């Protein structure tokens, strides 16, 4: 009985095994199969140099099977390679002065990847080459927002900031660059100066922009830039100059005469309001400014020694006068750098 039972059990086990062996394999998921086909076609396109078709193929495969990291990685490789190729094409178009062609290529980069800083950089270059500086600024700013740490992008945006008169932005960008490259610090200082000039009131701003500064304009700058000059008490009995009347700088000139900066001729009763300020005259005014603040300038002979007034042409320009006045104020005020 036991032997028969064992024989029957063996037959049953053998039958079950045979049934399992003959069962059909599980069917492959349709998405996986379609993704594999797309990837194969994409590889063929890449081998033929059709990178856009290859990129589209791998993008499709990655959408079908997002869990397969190989498709996403290959898509990224192709996108990077294609963007680099398009950037080269845009640069070649600009070399040939084909601004429209360069712009089309830039747009095509952003169609490939809307977050590609390279696309916005190419768009900015094309716009600048075409004279559309505001469009160039907008595109350059977007590139900088995407890659704020890229020095080349920051430098290009700083240059566009200066060309469009955005001096505060230019100063900030050049200061950012100057943290790692000291050669940009002078540009940051120059942009900061232009920003301050931009925000001066009318007469002082016109004075700062003058290529040949007059005494009337210097008076306007000294009063505007120095609170100490504006608030200083004027001694009684100051001389009166006839060439001060009916001028926009009248109040500033009267104050500067009263504080002893300018002398009035006893013969003609004029102060020389329209006389250009010579480079040899300027140091005396700056030293008097320092004395008014209760300090003195550390350079004994030439103000160029302490970087206040460099050597140059016979007359002084408005911009360098602003820089010289600001430097004097920094040095002469209590705690100023010596």
C-alpha cells in the first residue's frame, strides 16, 4: 500500500513539473518594448549625426520608462552635445555678421532646453550685435539668473549694464567679479562713480559730466558732495562778485567765496565763475576742504601720491573732480584711511 501511494505521488509531482515547464513566459510590458525601440532608433540617428532626432528619441524613451536611468542619462548627454554644437553655429553666424541667423540658432537652443543659459547668452550676443541693447540686457540677465556663478556670464552682463547706463547693477556685478579677480575692482569703482553722478541734482550732475570744470561747477560739486561745506558757518563781510548773479550755481558760489575757496577780484569784482579750474589750482581747493573737515591730506607734494588727483591735462574734468572730492572727504574725515 505504501509503495503504491509513493508511486502515485511521484506521478503527480512529475506532472506538475511538466506543466510548469510548458507554461508561456510572462509578456513584456508594451512601454518597455516601445522605449527600447525608440532608443535603438535614437542610437542610429546619433551615429548619423542627427542629434536632434536622437535627443527626441531618448526623450520619448525616458517618458515611457522614467524608472530607467539609462535613458535619462543618455538624453542629458545628447542635449549637452547638441547645445554645444548650436553655440558654435551661433558664434560662426556672428563672425559672418549674420545677426538674424545667430538669433535663430539661439532660439533653437532654448527650444531644446528652455533653461539653457547658453541659449540666453547667444541671444544676448545676437541682440547686442544688432544694436538692441535692452534686449541684450534682458537675455543676459536671464543667463546670469540661471548661472550666477559663471564669471563669463557675469562679465558680459556687467558690460551690458555699463552700455545701458545701469550703473548700480554694473558696480555690483564688477564687485562680484573683483572678489576673485582684482583687475575688475577699478571697473567697479568707476561704475560706482557713474551711479553717484547719475543721482546728483541738475547743476551738480551737469558739472560732473563737464569735460572742463569751471569754478561755478566746482562750487556746485563741493556743496552737493560735502555736508560739511553745506552746513559750515559763513563769516560775515564776504566779498560780492558781480558774475555770480542770475546763475544756477549762485548759492553755491556765494558759499564758496564766503568760506575762502574762491577770491573775488578787488578791481573787477568778479570771481571768474566761468573760468576753467586748472590742475595746478585744484590741490589748494582740496586742501582747504580737508582743513574745513578738521583734517589734512597725507600727501605732502603732489595729490597724485595718495591717489586723489592724478597727473593729466591742464584742466580738470567733472568726473575726476567728483572722484578727487570724494577721496579727500574719505581721507580728511575722522578715522579716514591714511
